[in-house]
């Protein structure tokens, strides 16, 4: 991958360099550990690029491991979408996909080991009692009355938990650490709870499920992970991560390092909020092109390489950050500017009749597919007596700054001739119905001999040959930069985040591939949406052009 060149260093690379130099490790083994309870989003992409990217750069390996200890919230649809998204982003995991649930038997053994060592106990306190005894950030907690139950009794209770003899919530297994620890996560954290839930991998085999903090470190150790990278909210939990591994019989000892999560302006990246957007139908689904999910970005027209480039540019630090949406948009714009074939589409059409062009005649003009890349070739664009142009590209009168079509003035039709406006027809509301024009047949691919200059260049589509298309103009989903900070983030949804246009597009777009990036000249970057059918074309706007038209003639 070309973009791995010149990858900037970061504190994690420095740790790895040191570990390799000192011989603490002789290889790099990372993992990406999603919980299959939602689709991946751009924040996950940061973690994926980091974990898989490090493995790639150090000739190591990266596992894909589903952290699947919460059966009620998980779903096989999420398992599948996550694998698909990681592959699409361009990464290959080492060996088979792994699941924490693969390790349920070992995890259970390690829990028994902790009980046997007097380091875990079954607690029958109610949730409320447990909460009271836990204390607060300022006040230490107090020991549970079940903390000193004998090892034999605890082993018996835990066996009964496993056999389904205790109801959900009736009891749980807790580590015996320190109820006065300044770190809340060390105040006898829960290790196992009872859940009579069907699991997408293990079915009904288990009715006790291990907690994240117990599962994650052991799964890392079983897989021989050298550097276990996670986001900063797990900083305190590192104590628990190390405590579990120190107190069980296991060979490898991975180390956890934390980096800051990605926060992106004008969107939300909490799975809970994303699920709410989907279930309350504020968007059309997880892959709605306004969603910050990998599936949404892909449908919007983002390429995998543009997302990898974005993750490279934002870097990896321990600092809280809020990244501008413009940075993500710049990555796809730069990519498509180089790679996207050009085409003409009129999003807000008004009819032009070229009175001096013969009735019933048409011709094929040749248009380059890319202004700077001949290797993308050319295409034929039909031209005739009636064409559509953009309504905003015409004014009856305008000052000199307006570089488009005006009565009695000339513009060049992109890839075509000079065109001069003569007069207009309007309907009863005063809206222009037709613009009558004339063209100069001597100006195809050359300027007029008399030195006349065109005021500007506008795009167009033949009325006879053009295809009707639905164009979905997407904008930011929220009106405020940090919707997550609002009391009710739903109330800050941008009602104009989707505007649908009835457009006319050039016929070469009939069979374009879904998702392939295109530039509609002067209008932005677009791609065909999967909602398209043979009789109904749909295009999504990926991102606008750097708008060279801003303020012109205003
Ligand atoms: P949950 O609240 O469901 O745990 P999560 O966002 O932590 O949500 P996971 O599936 O547990 O989701 O995340 C998988 C990995 O991706 C974790 O290592 C997590 O730290 C990382 N990750 C999640 N969100 C971000 C983000 N915004 N920026 C960077 N990494 C992230
Ligand atoms: Mg998580």
C-alpha cells in the first residue's frame, strides 16, 4: 500500500521499537477486538488502521477477535458486517476470525483458579446493596458480607451458577481485590454473571458470561498479543488487566497501551447514539450515506484508501481531540480529484432551445474523461437542438462578475460550442420555462476567429438523450459541531442533510458501476447508489468540489 510510506511515528511505535531493541519482544502481534453490537464507524477505522497497520509495518500479525461476551446486545448481522468492513478497508487478519467465546472453557477454568486461590467469591448481594458498598470516588467502599465465604462454598456456588441453578441477578462472581482502592474498577469487580441468553456462537451452552475486563486480558494472553491497544477510557482498567494476568497461570503477558479516541465534528461516534439514529428511523439504516459508519461512508462514495489516508493524517496520541469534518472531506476530495472520471449532470434543469441548430439532427461530441489524465480516455456525448443547463447558470441580466449565460452574452458549453442567449419564455409565476439561444458552429474545440471571448464554461446535457436521475445531495447530519454534548442530540439533526434533486445526466452513466466515484463537472463528486435499477438511476453526492464558483456574480 503506497500510503504506508512515510508513516509518521507515534508513541506506540516508539514503545514497539524499544521492545524490539531490548529483546522484550521479537515480533509484533496485535488484535482488533470489536464487540459485535453495531456497525463499525470511522473511530473503529482509526483503531483498525493502527492495529493492522502496525502489524503490517513490523511484519507481524493482527488478529480479528470478536469481543462477544454480551449475547443480548450482539447479532450475527454485526459479526458479518464487521468482517466485511475490515476486509473492505484493505486489511487481512491473521488466520481464522477469533471470538472471545472460543475461550469460554478456559475463562471458566481461570475463574475456578481464582476462587481456589481465595481471589474470587460468589456474591448474593442485591444490585442495590452492591452499589451502596462500592463507595464513591471520594469515599472508600465496604466489604460485601459474602467476601469471606470459604473456597469450597464458592466453588460450589460457582458450579451452581454454571448449571443454571441461580436466577439472573441473584448472584455474581467477583474478584477479591480491594474495596478501598482509589480505582473504582479494583473494588471487587464482577467477573461473571448469570444470563439465560442464546449466544450467536455458543448457542445455549452457557448461562454464565464473563465480563469484559476478565475476558479481554485473558484472550490477549491466549493469543500471544504483544501490544494490546485500546482507547483512553480503559486507562484505569489497566490495573485490573494486569491483576488478572498476574494471578492466573498463563505464560504470555501482554501489555495494554491507551490512545485517544477519534471524535469527529458534526457527527456522533457512540454506538448507543448510532443505534438510536437507526432504530428511530432518523436515517435509512446503518449504511445511510450520512452515517459515520464504514458502511455509510462506502455508500456515500468514500474509497477505502481515503479513509486510511484520513487515519494516517489524524495520527495517534493520548490527547483528547475533535477532528474537523473538513479533514475527512479533504481526503476523499483529493483522491477523487485524481481518480474520478468526469461526466455532465444537470441537477436543476432548465430547457435551452438552440434555434439555429437543425431540427431533428444530433451529433456526438468527444469529451475527455479526465482533464489531466489521458489514460482515462474519452467518451461520446450527444448534442442536439435542445439541451438542459443548470437553472443557476442563467440570468436575464447580470454584472460582469457573473461568468455564466446572460441574454446577449456568450458562454462555452463544456466539451462543445459557444452559446449565446437570445430571450426567454416564462410561466404565469414568472419562472423561466425555456431559454432560446443560438450557437456558433465554428467554435467546436477552438475559439472564434474574430477573437470573441466566452464569459465562462457551463455544463449541459442533451434533452433528447439525457437520462432522468434522482440525485441525493447529502450534507452533515447535525447542525452543531459537537452534537454529543447536547442534552438532546436528536434535536440537532440537520433537516437539510438530504435534499433530493430530479436531475438529467449524460447517457454514458446508464451502466456505471455502483459506488464508483465520478465528478459531475462543476457540481461535485458523486457515485451511483445501490437503490438504482435499470429504470431508475440514483446518485449520491459524496462531497462538493472546492467551490471555485463561490460568490461569483453575487
Ligand atoms: P462499546 O461502547 O460498545 O464498547 P466501542 O466504541 O468501545 O463501543 P468496540 O466494538 O468495543 O466499540 O470497539 C472496538 C475497538 O475500537 C476498541 O479497541 C475501541 O477502543 C476502538 N474504538 C472504538 N471507538 C473508537 C474511536 N472513536 N476512536 C478510536 N478507537 C475506537
Ligand atoms: Mg468497547
